[in-house]
C-alpha cells in the first residue's frame, strides 16, 4: 500500500482547505524541458496540486500568483495560459541566454471557527478577514503561511540565480540545471536570507503513481544550512523545505506562521 506523507505544505495551500486534509496533495510546476540551446526557444509549463507527483488529478495552480523572470530580472508574459479543473498551463518565450525562474508565490491567512455547532473556514488576506466580523467567534483559530514553488530553466549556459531574501529558499552551490545521477548536489537552506541549520528537506522522485511506496528521502541541513542530495536515479524530483516561523497576532488571537519552499528539478543520466 502506498504510504503518503502529510506535509505541512498540504495544510497551507489556499485551494485545498484549512489545517486538515485526508491525503497529501503536493503543489508543483514542471517545464517541458529544463535545458535548451538555440535562439528564441519556447517552453510549456504544467502546474497543479495532485495526489501523485506530476500527474494532475486534483486542483489547478492559480496563475495570478505565477511569475516568470528572465536572467536579467525582467518579468515575462505568460503565453497561451489556461486554468482547467485539474491543472494550469502556459508557455514562455526564452529570448535571453541564462537561467530563468518560474515561480508561484502566495501569502495567505487561514481561519477556522465554530458557528451554530458547525466549523466554518475562510482563506484570504488579513484585509479580507477583517471584513468577516470574526471577533468573538467560537473556537477561532488563525494560520498564516508563505508558499513559494519554483522551477528553473536554462537557455544556453547556466547563470547565477539571485536570492529573493524573503521566506524559505535555496542558495545553489550546485546549479539546479546541472544535476546528474551519480553526482551529489549541494544547496543551502535560507530563511529571510539567513542559513538554517537542522532543517529537514524532503526529496521525492516523480512518477510515484507507479511505485508501491513514495520512497521519499529526508536530508537535514548542517550547521551552515547546507544539504547534500545523492540522486538514486535520473528523473524529475520534487524537493520541499518547510520552516515554522515566529507566531504572529491577529484580532487579539495568536497566529501560527510558516514558510514553505518547493523546487522541481530534472536529474540527467550520467
């Protein structure tokens, strides 16, 4: 029987629900290819939230939170956009040489309370929550999460990837478009630009739909925030790092806070 791990990302997604789910739904974005050569190349990107990695079967990723950024830092137009019932898709034109970031970023407040014996839920911004007249509600609870999901695509020679400096992210000692089976990748886990020791990072190979178990790998960052990943085989991988951050306050109630980072990569044969 396939073992599904319930990650903290699962409970933080605005589309899935608030602080509860029966199954592990993972959010991801996959490009048609991660490395290209030649002039003015196109890629397509598929984005979804699903039970099985890289098989859309649950929810689309809302494209209003997705940006594609060129090596020079220019925000690119998402072409041929589509949001269906179980997946989203779009295309990007790569006119510059170097490495592109394609990322979903969203900060969302999740609220639950009890009303007339039934639990109610809301997700949105703090400003939207203020309009709900939530003060005094029974069993009122808040959670606020920042989620970043990204994939990297390179046209020509890989280039440096600038840090965002907010939320959880990786600093890449090994470029994410230069990964090979039989070689060790080395990334540094950061939170708001600061290295994070003892952070557990989960690595799962795609196509788990065809395996009896998820076969997830867990690695822990060292004292300087570095992790090393030894790829068990070539293929596409989903990598997640979650860090619970300092709790906040809203409407006189404590707010559980966290930051999640997901990266999808291609690992090539030797």
